[in-house]
């Protein structure tokens, strides 16, 4: 279930135009490093692109 903040985000940006489930090993790797709220979004929403690429939830491994 989406929280109020992510629901507001979806109202403004729309549903994801692309989606990828986040592997459990990524969740484990980044726990304690990234904010718990972001990890909860990864778990419920996955990695995705919104508003034709204006905003994306991505794997930080791609930017290390």
C-alpha cells in the first residue's frame, strides 16, 4: 500500500512508464546506507521511470 507521500507523487507524475523489481540482494546491500523510506519504495514500487524519464528510481550500483 502506498503512503501519502508516494500517492501524492503519483498524482503529479503518473504511474511508472517502466518497471523493474528490486533484487533482494540489493535491498540487503543498501540497508543501513540508504534511508529506510527509499528502501520501502523500492520494495513496493521497484525501480521505475516516471513522467517520460523526468524522474527515476534506479539502482545505485549503476553509479558506484
